[in-house]
């Protein structure tokens, strides 16, 4: 028994080529993922606090949309430049800077005296999240290879799933503790001690060196500015969409600006690369079929997921009259089921590949379809219980989507491009989140404005949630369609640089 324990300890302490033992590798991973979970918590836990923020400041739809989607907007704009900077210089340094900015932004949110300063602080918080997330993904690429990387992404997916789904419950609990007027401030205060706790561990454990290509360390400042403007012009009209009659139709002209800026960006990047320099986005990555398809799948999936939690929270609180903490608790089964299947799917993704993602998305469609039917057809007294049951099915499916898709998306990407490749995928997720939240909440509030006063309160919010849910199910359906196309391509061997769905993932 002692000899076996000593052998296990020796294996854990064996130093790899990068100078890390298995133990220190997983310790660094734990710190990085803990910080990533904080950034995702701030996407979900704020949703349940929206009614309290509306009450505290008398905020209108535009201010609320900026608080919710402004975070996502800043997150998306910063991701790729931050990923590129981390790949070129030091992921550890960018991670620590991002952590300090996240601390300050959370503090500013907690003490904000006006809704305008709260919205501005949320945007700063989004900037910090954009600095942090690509470093986390790049570090996972750097620390793990092969099957170990699949397990790491499985744990990462489980933690992110828990953060996403437990966020509303945690937010509701904090509002209950702090009271209806100022309880929402605790949602931001809780970040302060957690960041102060994690910072010294990050400083000590994260790798101080990383692999490099030996190529010139070009930052491509013009390309970075063009990319930021392109992402901004794409996301802004959706961020400004509230569903209120006062929405300015002229906001959609930003999409014309997006088309023009995207064209200029692509032309500039090609010219920059032709000069022998390294562009901010390596378009060769998109020739990897699994990478390209994985980004599209996650974009549509994340268009559905945050929008689901937001509109469901609004329905449960306004339509069924649940307190914030109880509205949040309805999503707990989703979180638990998602954590279990995410962990397990990370272990078996090498064996089953894209098939897991397809099966997971089918589960999400069934679960969300059941949530919609339960909310619309059942009496208010039992509806939350049945909704929670169907959220369990959706969570089980969702856990089999995020982690395996992340693993498959980055399987053929070189470690030296891990940060920027991961951040491009994250941009897709943030764009999807902005579009999804805008489309679903617009469907929700358009229904409210159209039917208010003509139907009962319960039916009003049932109709609003039904219309929002149809939008959400459309996004999930598109993700499922793309996953099926990717699976068929893998089986037929028609995806460039991608192993078949039945083969194990390659070692780096």
C-alpha cells in the first residue's frame, strides 16, 4: 500500500519538459479557472438583480440594456487583442493586470451612486473579463496536451456551467441578504475579497515562461483598431435594442458600418501578412474545419444560453411573482446536471468526438422545449417545479456541449496560437450573447408593450416568455444543425486538418 502511494506521489511530482509537475500544473489550472468563473458569474448573477436595480435607480430599458449587454460588448471587443498580446508576451502578466482591473471595476459597480456610473463600471468590468478569458484558454492549451487537455476542458466546462447556472441563485440570495433596495450591490462586493484571495496564488503559480514561434512579435496596431471597430459596429445595434417603442431604427445602420469595416480589416490583414509580418488574426486558422465549425456552434449556443436565464428570471419574478432567490433556485438543477455531464464528456470526448455535442444539443432542445410548455400551459403554482425538472434535462445536454466543443475546436490549433485562437472563439460567444440577449429581450418586451392592459398579468408574461423562447430555440436549433454537419464531415473525412469523429484527438 505504501509503495503504491509513493509511486503515485512520484508520478505527480515528475517534472515535464515545461518545468511543471502534474500537481503544479493542475494548481495553476485551478487558479485560472476560478478567475474565469468569476467573469462568467458576472454575466449571470446580475440578471436576477435587474428588477432591484430598476427599483433603486428608476432605470429605463436603455440603461438596463447597457448594464447587461455593455459588459458583453466590452468583453467581446478586448478579447482578440488581449489574446494576441498574451501569445506574444506573457499570459501571466496580462492575467494579473486583468485581475486588478476586475477588482477595481467591481468596487466601482458596488459603490456606484447613479445608473450611468454603474453602466460605465460594468463596461470596465467587461474590459477586464476580455483581458482574462483568452489568457485562461491559452494557459490550458499550454499546460495540457492530448487526453489531459480533454479532461481539463471538461473541468473548465463544468465550472463555467456551474457559474452560469448558479449565478441567478447566488444573485437572488445576496439581494435577499442586502434588501430590495441595496442588495444588488452585494453582487459586486462579493468579487472584491475573492479577487484579493486569488491574486497571490495567480502570482505564484501561473507559468512565467511560454512557448514561442520565434517569429517577429508584431502587434499590428492598425489591425487591432480595425478589429475593435468591426466588433463594436456589429454588437452595438444589438446592445441598443431593448424592445421599447423608443428604440431608434437608425441603430441598424451600424451593421452597414460593420460590413465596410470588416472588408477593410480583411484587406489590411492580408496586406500586413503579405509583408512578412504576423497579423492580429491568423486567417489560416479558419481553414481548420473543426475550428471553424466549433466557433459557429458555440456562437449560436451562447446566443441561446444567457438569454434563457435572463428571460426566464424575468418571467419567474414578474409573471409568477417569485422572490429573486427562489427564481434563481429554479436554475440549480441545470447547474448540477451540467457540471456532471461536462466533467464526464471531457473524459470521453477523445473517443466519441462531435457525437457528444450533437447528443447534448438534442437534450438542450428537449429541455428548453419542456420549459416553454411548462411555463405556458401549467398553473402558476406548479409551473416552477416542472420548469426546474426540464432545466435538469437542458443542463445535462448543455454540459455535453461546452467542454467537448471547446476541446474539438482547439484540437488542431498550435499551442503558440492558443490565446488568440481561443479569444476568437470567445468573440463569437460574446457576439452570440449580445445578439441573443437583444433578440430574446426584444421579443419579450415587444410583447409586453403590445399586450399590456389587454390581457391578465400572468398571460401577459406567459406570452412574452413564449415569444422569447421561440427565439432561443431557433438559436439552439442552428447550433444543432451545424453540429450535425460537422459530424457528417468528420465521418466522411471531408473536414480539412480534422480527425474523424471516431478517432482520438491528436497530441500536440
